[in-house]
C-alpha cells in the first residue's frame, strides 16, 4: 500500500493500491476484492486518527488511478468479510472446496487450495456428494520456475548482490542466480554463505541445505516458515495412534514395493528380474491392505521385498565398468562400491527434497509415523520418501550408469569404502535435476506435472490427511 496524506486537510489520508493490470471493463472500474482491501486499509487509518473517506487503485498497465468511495455499503461488506476471516481463523478444518468453479482459474492461491484434488480425496467426508466433474484441473504450473542452487567448490563463498546470489572464490565470480529462480541453496563441505545472504533467504522462505564434502546430509538453515501448530498437533496424534500410523505405514511401504516391481518390469532383463517381479507380485497379493500390520511385521516384509529387488537390481543396468556392485543387498555408511555410493548420494538428495517439502507445509520432518523418531533422524522425511525411492533414486542411478555419465575414474576407493569425487557428484546432480524436471501423468489426477511438483503436491495432501481434511492419500506410481 502507498499512502498519500495532506496535513492541510486536517490529517486526511488516502490509501493507494497498485495493480499491474488494466482497468477492469465494468461499471465500477474496480473489482470487489480490491475495494474491500482498500476499505480495510481505510478502517485501519481511521482507527489511528486519520480522516479517510476514499481510496485509489492505480492500474500501471493503463496508467489510470481509479477513485473508490468508502460508503456505508462498502464498509458493511468489509466488516462482514473481517468477521468471516476471524471466524475462519478459529476453525481446525478446511472449508469444503469449490466444485469446478471458474473462479479457480487464475487464482493466485489455487495451487495451495487444490480444490479439485481435495474434493477427489474427500470420499464421503461429512456426507458430501461426489463432484459432477470428476477430472481434476491442474490449476498451477506443471513445472516450478525456482530450482535448487548447488555449490560444491571448496573454499567458495555465497554472497548477496542486489536481488542475486553470487558465488566467488579468490575474487573470481564462479556463478550467480536470481532469487526468484532459486528454491533452495545447497552447500557441500567448506562453502561459506554471508549473513546478509542467509537473512535474505530466510526472509523469502528459501532454506539453505548443508551436506558434507562427501555428500552426507547434515541439516538445514531456514526462517520461521509455516509454523502450523494445528497441523503438527494432528501429526503427533496420528503418530501416537497405532491404527492411524499402521495404516499410513502400510500404504507407503506397499506403494514402494509396487514401484520397485514396476521398475523391474519396465527395465529389468533376464531370468533374475522375472523371478523378482513374480516374487514381489506374490508378496503384494498375499498382503491384505485392510488387515492391521504391526510395525515389526511390516519392517520384516519390507526387508524381504528389498532382498528380492536388489538381488535383481543388476538387471536394470547395462554391462559397465562397475562389476563389483553387490547384487545381494544395499550397503552403506560407507558404501563399498560405486553403485552403492551413487544410491547413497541420490538417497541423500531425496531426503533433502522431502524434508524441504514437508517443512514448507508446516509438518515436523523429524517425527515419523513409520520410522521411529530419534536424535538427528528426519523420520517423517524418511517415511515420505519410501514410495519415491524406486521412481527417483533408483531410476536416476540407472540412467547415470546406462548413459555413461559416470566412469570408474569418477570414484575414490579406499580400504574404508567408496566415495564420489566432485566430478561424479556434479554428473549425478545433473541427471537428478533432469529426472525431477521430467513430466509424468499423475496417476490419480490424470494431469501432467513434474516429479518435483508431485513431491510438493504429495506433502501438501499429506498435511491435509493428517488434519482430517481428506480421507485417503494414494501414493504416486509411474505408469
């Protein structure tokens, strides 16, 4: 809001709202939400002793300033909206979503509201009728404009210049990016970031993620973000409820195994892959989704599926220069061979993405429903990532290996294990970002979006599931 005040008129004040578009082609020459917002600003000015009888809307594209009179009718409408907002703040459940409303197109918060997706997943909630328009509309961009900004040059420093982040080392500029094109800053090892840059990112709600030089996830620096006490309270209650947490754990582990089997079906070769596909299919058929599953039994079932899957993982890969890959099971901390090192690094990247997505929705990434919470263990992020492991981690490593993006010389082998050199991390990061940017047809909503968008969408819907705003949450599977 801009404010024009003239002391010669006995403390008169005029609130001015700036809009980038053209003057609306209607009698009032303004939209009702703009008039109500101006009236609300006028009421605040009056409370602080100003005389305020009108406001103005400046449409920059038209170069026109439109006067809005603060009459009794507009004041009454504004006070009614204020009462509705105050009542809404006290609610713990979302209001029913609009049903195929044309107002949703072009709405700046439709990607947060998700009216069609919410209605699709509110099965028989509060006796609601099914939507007459069952196909959800994608009311947000298929791909996100902002992407992570990675810095792994040891000794580099990230600073702020205007509205840009600049990476420098020894007086030389190594790279830069604009803030609006950056979703997060990811630092590896001995990389510094200035306090002004850190404060700026915190103010904008963009986290700084820290990895060790070897690619181990260390933590995250962020601002206040979405500190939603009601969402976290519902999360803790669900975690403490054996029925809710068991149902949640069962759904995500089952989705993980479905995706493991699907990856082997699409890309596996040979008898080993076929046997693993049959074995995983038999496990899924024997598993009753409606029956209660204890956590210990579910962990045992997941481990059996992992043995089958990783026993056939070599069938996903072309003959390469990584013959020492352990085909029996995953090994880590430290990994023993290049492919296990790639899987560990890609898993750390997925943990980072899931943690940021959950934090952005006001959830507590450290309090899980399947993985047990413990110190320094992002349990909910580990829960959330399970169905996405085959789709993102394993497929990224498969692509990097089969396309020759990585060579044996890109790895450092010691008696303690195997680690990625900076060239290997850079190559895998490129394949990883390409995978996250790849479009999929969402299996439940039947529209196209990127995998990065699908992660954020799933985190938003998970928060609604825990609050009771929706009744079921299917996990994405690749068709």
